C-alpha cells in the first residue's frame, strides 16, 4: 500500500522532491504550494482530505500550523540543521563582503548552529540566531534587517523564502537555506514511518468498561428495568463508534471497537455519553475504563485498570490507558504516570506461596469495587471466573493469612448467606498497588 504524502511549502523544491520520491518505492507525493507562510493552514485543510501524512518544507510553517491548528494527520518537516545548513554557509563564503563569523540565522536552533561552527573551526561569538520557529514573517524580517543596519551582521541566512525575497529587495545580502537531496530523502522516509506508525495505532483494539452505581434501595425489578433501558441506550450509542456492546451484569457493560474510531471522535464521545445518559433521567454515577492494545487481552487488561482508577475518584469518571506508562483522565484531560509495585506483589507471592498474577488481579478488583471486603460472588464477576473458583481462591488467602472471614451477608429469603472476606493486602499503607502522581495538565 502506497503512502500518500502531502508536501506543504513553496514550489522551489519541487524538482528535487519529485526526483527523490521517484527513487523510493511505495510513495505518492502531492504538492500544496503557497506563496506566503500564512496560507499554510488552508493548504493543510485541503491536504487532509486526500493524504496520509503531511511533510512541511521547513520548521516555520510546521510550527505555525501546529500551534494554531490540530490536524488529524501526522506532520513532520524538512530539517535544515544538516547538509542544508552546510550548503547555505558555503554560499555565504563565496559572497563578496560577507563574513561567515558575522551572520544572522533563523530556522535553526542556536545549539545546533554553534555545534556546526565548532566542527568547522569557526567562531560563533558574533553569530545571531533567531531560534523561535513559529514567529511572524515581519519579526523575522526585522531581526535580520536591524542587525545588518547596525553593522552586527554581514549576511542573513534564512529558511523562509518570503523573508529572503524581502531582504534582497532591501539590498541586504541573504541566503535562502534549501533542503538538499539527502535531507529530503530522510524527510520522506520519516514521513513514511510516521504514516505507518499512525496506521497501526489506529488499528489497535479498544476495549471499554462502563459501570453504573445505583442506590442500594432499588428493588430487583427496578434494577432489571433500568438495566434494559441502559442497554438499549448504549446500543444506540455503540453504533456511533462502530462498536460491539455486551452486557456483563446488572449495571455493567463492555464494548469493543478500534483506537482509530475512538480518536476520530477526538475523545468527545465520553462527554456525549455522560450527557445523553443524564438527559434520559439517568442520575447515577457512571465510571468508564478504556484501554488500547495490540490484542483484545492487552486492551481489556488496560481497560480494567482504567476502571479501577475511575472507581477511586468521586462522581462520573473516565480513564484511558494507551500504554504501560500513563493514564489519561478523559474528562479533566489530566495525565497520570503510574507503575505497578511489582516488588510488593512479588514479595507477597514469595512470602505466602500465592500466584503473583492472582494477587495483582484481586488488588485491581478491590480498586474497582472501592473496598477491601468482598464476597466470592463479587470476585467471580470481577475476575470473570466461576463462584466456586473465586471461593477457593479466597479460602486459600484465608489459610495463607492474606484474608479473614469478616462476616456474612444476608439478602433475605431462602438460601445460604454469602461469606464476606476482608482482604489484608494493605501492607504498603494505602491499600493500593498503584503509585500515582499527577505529572502534567493538558490544555
């Protein structure tokens, strides 16, 4: 499958771009030229309808678009801090009245410029760099023009064609940095990799758990009626995500779709879910756990962990785990870094002779339920296993000293009361195997 690359830039690079693209297999290159960098966003919107990835002719239009517009496509830009910059410096060296050690430069970070000058054995003391890549053209023009008029620069080295043309009209020596064939080849190869990476991410499986918390005094009939109403409402909603929805138990559902379908809706589906459920007189607390993964098992495990994070918070919550390092609260846009305390879990497993995997899953079940007391029936639902196996596990925990029988739960009517087990897995002081800290607020 060919990768469709949309080039956003001026037409001066077209011959070299075509030459490189033809030498590479699986690449379709289309051009979206502009005369002024201000037009870049309009060209991006036009390209989004046809392309897989966007390749910008330089850092200035790239950062201008990135800072003012959110494109669904991967975006990269041609870098000028390698062979392209060396070529520009060679041009300066052959220009009359220009001194390589007294120039003004934009579009390249100062650190990279100083490293290159050091490699060439040149002094960078009188070099002036404008490293902010998303500034307006008039500021870039003023930067070069003022330095030249004050005698602090003998030549301008710019990555922006319109700035170069302006300076030339003013009689100011100027060199336009152009991407070389080698830098274009690297840029196109990076664009192909970005496109393929985005494709595989979109095809990842997404699993979501939805849990409703009802008032304790609801009758059995009312619970069943409410569950059916929710199921019908969620089925309608699942169609919008091209998702398969299943009922797990009263008040709990799971859906399966792809990461691409979730991200295509920019994660606003969660706000809409809560809005629609409450619009239908649904005033109960709703927790949602979402997970992405390369398999249903990986995505499902992450979704259950996300549900555990949701259960630990008050009110309506939705958390997403898309990799092994971070959890994202989709309502507050708050990201959390977490790690599982493996030393603690394996320490318990070694000490008591119990499977570390079983301990981990029970800890996650405790987090989801928000308590350290549990019945075999509750555990079986959380671990998706039979009540008999859950009871056997809990009794083993009692024998090993990891749990105690705390009492019985009488539901009225006939039948044996349910034994309530209190789990003693709180050796770290917080009853949780997740060490979390807020690391960043997302705007």
